[in-house]
C-alpha cells in the first residue's frame, strides 16, 4: 500500500462556509488527552482498541483521522455542522 497522503479538494463554497465557522479548541480535559496519547503510543494494543478509545474520548479529524485539536461549527443548508480537525489539516484548509 505505501504511504498515503490525503488530498484536499475543496470547492469555493466550502471554503467560504468554513471562514464563517466558529473554531474552538477541543473541549477535552488535559488528563483525558494524556491518557489517550498513552493508549495511542502503546504498541501492544490493537489498532481497533486504539480507534475505539480515540473515538470515545475525542473523536477524530474529519479529514485524516488523526487526533483532533479543534472543533469547527458552522451553518449549512439550515443545519449546524460540527467537524473536528487536527492542527495540520486545519492549517491546510484555512490557506
């Protein structure tokens, strides 16, 4: 399979919507994040267990699936959309 780098193909309306989003740090206590990082760093645990723990504590980045740092909330089509982003993906989509 090799290394896979997700490509971001965002149309202009999405970029405009994201510019109007309220972006906040992920509201997860620091001790929970430390616990999660310890679980993710443990090579003995299966990936399925790591994924379950990550989803239950913080969720995952909407683009790459890594540990998120931010929550973006915006309105689209009359609904509130909530997405989570890691530092790297948020930086890439804001440029």
